[in-house]
């Protein structure tokens, strides 16, 4: 989808109740991709609200790679 300035706007994909989705788990100080079943429970809803729901493991891994790249850049800036 494009707006008037031709900037790409990503639409949020929302899993259906009972379907599998992938997310970036940051528990215990790590970051890894995991899959789970979407429910109307609080955790699934929160994942969706913050944009942490991915249709495939590959899409989640791609986003995780970008996040790690950004964090490494910030880390390098803070070292200066």
C-alpha cells in the first residue's frame, strides 16, 4: 500500500484464532524466534499490538536480524 508520498506502508498481519504464528522471544535476556498458537489471551494479543506476529519463521528471523544490526550500531555509537 502507498500513501500520497509513495512511502511503503506495511499492513499488520493478524493471525486467526488457533493458527500458528512466529514471534521474537526476548525472555531471559536472549532473542530468538519461536512459534506458538494465536489465542485471544493476553500474550498473543500483546505480540500483535507491538508488531511481533509473523506469518513465517523466515520473516521473523529476517526482522530479528535487522533488530540485531540496529542494536550493534547503537552499541558501537555508545562505545565512542
